[in-house]
């Protein structure tokens, strides 16, 4: 296995480096890569059989590695290295444990997804290069060329709220400049061969036999209303020399997709190669014009087309719900589909050699129900180096890894799922006092699996487990990452809301707290979620045996400062039958929070007059509402939230009705509407460069102004250059300082009223 080491938090200098924000993307102009990427700075090889470790020699100095990918034969890895003026392609031979640079800093990683792909021979990569003929970067004109105009000629084209969209012709020129890509074949000895002509390449995918490329190129006109993934694009098959073999589709600008959650663009979508044959494509096409609000017996058809791509496409399957992709085995496939309105999902087994034959429904269930989730299939590599379903020799069984939801908490398991009986036989399951997640089956014959095992006090480590005799061999020995948290008391709570819905939360208490000590101040941290089923909403959704870990946004810092912390606090918003969850959002929100506080007060561990509430994103929205509609809390902390739902009028979070469909819901759910009712101190923190849909920084700015205008105790903090999550060390430390000062003043040391 490869162990990947990351350098920790970047500096504010790195996070605030110049970036171009175009069509929903953020691009570093110096590197022609994504501006907010995550990097590794060290690679270590570990032998699974005996735990022996080897360093890879020859890695670049000050390494910033990403896109780390095994070759199909697993003898080599390829990766990119970002330097000051670009992105290089590297490889490492696992036999010699030696790294080598394959290209100069010419890789184009501006678009999402990996900029390269291995071919089946394990000696060649197809790579996105910056087009060397693209010329100089466009210069911003000193005077505008003219007005920016958008128009709609009477057609219904609702659109959700997006950030970083194109704004003018100069933005379009920059988009073309960064996206202009030349595909090339690169061999492990460094030879390069161009493939076809350069273009605005959205994606490419090589066929399993390496003889063809599936290429998607973005076309004009661009849009100022939607991100790049809705721009017009062309889908073609090329041969290895870049000659066009087949034009599969030319898809228009998709500004008219309905806003319903299962709505999709008209026409074919989701082109992919079958992994089990040399060169056969498959894709889906909506049969309801992509409109989830239309009645339709068949939502999607799935088609196949084999090389040389001259025949008529064969229909492989039809779906009852919206098509969500396929899991392929050796001449077998499972079609996956989902439907938002009733929260149902279905998996159907089909035989691609008999496309006219009806498939067999293996699973049909509510995906809200954690307790019946069979999990996800286990895959293995075939002769092309592609992922296919792991089966037994007779192909009667597939293998699944599930989170194993149960009333006792999550107990992950591995199962053998019979394709005829449709029943699962659990081969191994995690047992208390550990939370142990299967990672992969490494030997089906000897029933050996790799797991990631942890407990309340033991950090996660990897093990080889024999499922029959339960023998366990430790592979890694990672130390405790935060020794300051050792001994912190942890307990999973289960309690009821006044309407009978079961709730859970995880309570943390300082290590030195004893029963009978004075009740503690508490920080309640939560993120509401919507459900169509009250029973599913009340299920236990975590494990009491998970390791106590901390991250930049965690509330657990304050358990070291004498606070009780109630984390993962259940705030389910339920709407059964024809009712929508948000119809009674505020009532359920307050009721859930009250039930949580009542539970910890009843235990005698928390002072009800010294409780703060906090959350990030939708949790910040929750915080504003709880302060506006209750007097349960002494103070609140809201990070990167949205507070005025008229600024997201075409739906938000799990609400697919528009403002004009349900104006009262939008009004009642907006804490901005009730800013005059917020009479507890509230701290608002927001990343100045937030690019998350709906959480524009103006949301915090306007809410703060409304609070200030009504005399509230409020503080607004904008973190420079930060997005929806905060990355720079300086930003994270300042955020923690702000939160600590707020909690100390208005919660722990709150003046007695």
C-alpha cells in the first residue's frame, strides 16, 4: 500500500495567491491548475504481508504531489507535481523505488478530474497538456468592448444560485486560454506523441484496449447564468492518432434544466466505456425530457454501442427511477437508479449479451433507511486494469461492504450477496468495543480483508483480517494525532423529541469531570437533515466506538477548555406523505434543540443557562433560526451560512420548491425575516471568497446589518481569501480565537441575569 503524507495547513500567503474565477472554476494563473488543490509531500511504500516500509527515492524537493494513480499492473505509480510556474508529470517504479520526472511543467489541470489516464499496457499515459500554441494570456482591456447582455425570449429557464460565473467577454477569453488543451500519449521513457487537434477539452477516457478515446469538448455559446458543466459540448470517439471515428452527440447549452432534484438535461448523457470488453460505450438518455415533475413509466433508457461504432445502438435497460450509473462485472452489469421524491433506490441485474431480456431487480429500498442498507459492491481489476465486480467462480455471488447501521450504532460488515436468492450472507461484522470498517477483500479464497480499525481511544489503523478464524494482523501503527484529547469522556445519547421522533447525539465531557461536579457550560453543534420518514429520521447514524478526532472546524477544541460538547446532534426535519419537511421547519428545529438540552440537563452535567449553539453552512442557518425563534441558548456561532432565502429563490438545500411556489416557507425559514427577534449574542464568520452555491458572503453581511439595525449583540468576521471551508493556518487559528472569546464572554462567564 501507499501511505500519503500531507503537509498540514497552508499559509495565508498560499491561500490568497491570485486566482481566476471562471464558470464555476477557480484556476491558478501561474500553474494552469486548480487554485485550491490538496497536495501530498511524501510517499511511503508499505508491504501488506509484513509491514515493511520503503521510501521512494528521487521525489522532487518541496513536493506538492497530487493525482496519485496506480498503473493497471500495479508496478508503477504516476502523479503530478505542482511547482511555481506549472504542473509536471512524474512516475515512480515500485521495483526500484525510484521516482522520475516524465514532463516539464506543461500539464493542464485546470478542469476537475485527473489530467492523465493510464492505458492498459501500463507503459503509456494519455495526458492533458497546455496547448503550446495558445499564445499569450489575454490582457484585461482598459475600456470595455461594450455592454454585457443577457436575454430570455419567453422560455422558462429557472436556475439555482451559483458562484464564480463568467461575467463578460474578457472572462470568456480567459476561460478559453486556460482550457485550451492538447492531448498527448506519454511513455514511461518520456516519449511524447500528440493526439488530434487542441481544443477546449472537458474530459477524455481511453477504451480498455487503448485503441480509442472518448473525448468531450466544450463548445460555444458560453453562459453567464450557469457553470461550465452546463455549457454546450460535443462527444466524439477518436482513434489513438486523434482521427475522429464517430461523433456521438452535440449537446446544447443546458440553461433550461428544471430545478427538481431528479431533473437532467435532455439528450444522451453519461458516456462511458464498458470495462469488461475492448471498446464498447454505454450511456443513458432521459425519456421524460429530463423533467422529474412529468409522469413517466420509464425515466431513462441505457444504450450500448461497440466498435467500430457503425451499428445502431442497442438498448440495454430501462429505469423506473433516475439512472445513477452502472457497476460492471464480466459480461454482467448492475443498473443503479434513485428517485428523490420518495427517497427510493433500485439496483437491477442485466445481461449485456441479451440486451432485449428484462433485468432482475436485486434491491429496491428507501435510501433513508440506514438499517437495511446492503452497502456497495467490492471491485477487482480485470485484464484491462479496469474495476469490475468481484464475484465467486460461478458468478452466482457478488460481495458487498456496508456501514452496517443498527440501533446499537454502525457495525460495518462484509457480505456475500446471492444474485438469484437476492439474500446477503454476512461473512464478518465489526464488534464492540471497536468500530472497524472493511476497506477491501484482498484474497477471496483465504477470506482475507483489509480493515480500518479504531476505538474511542485507539486511532484508526489498518489491519489484515481473516474472516474465518478472526486472526488479525496490524499493518500500520499511526500514533494518536491529538494526545490532548486522550481521556476525554464520550457517550452516545439516545432520547426522544416531543413528537416521538428518536434522536441521538454524542456528548463529550472534560477528562477530569466527575459525577456530582457543578454543571458545565455547553456548546451544541449540529447540521439539520431532511427526511420523508420519521422512523428513518430516528435511526442511529454513527458508532459509539469511533475514535475521538478533531479537525479545523470541530467543536471539540472546547472540551479541553472546560465545556461539555454535544456534537452530531440530531436535528431531523421530517415531512411524511404529501407534507414537505420544511413546512414545519422552525417547529421541528426548536423541538429537537429543546430535547437535546433537556437530556443533558436531566443528566446533571450541563447548566441550561450556559448553552451555546453553533454550526457551519446549513448549521449556521440553523443557528440563526434557533436564536430568532427560541430562548434556549445563551449565544450562537454561525459560520459561512445563508440567512435570507429570497437570495436563493429557485431552491436551496433539500427544498426544491421555488420562492414563488412557497413564499411563506421561504419567509418563515429565513432568520433575516426575524432579525428583530434575535436577542442573544451571535458571532458570524464567513470566508470572503465563499464559492458554495447559495452561501454568498453577502448573506452574512446583510444579516449582520439587519441585526445591528435592531440593536442585537453581533460580530461579523470575514476571513480574507477563504472559501466555504477555511484552509490557511492563520485563518483557522483566528477563527478559533474568535469562537473562544465569544464563548468565554457570553457563555462560560455569562453574567447572572
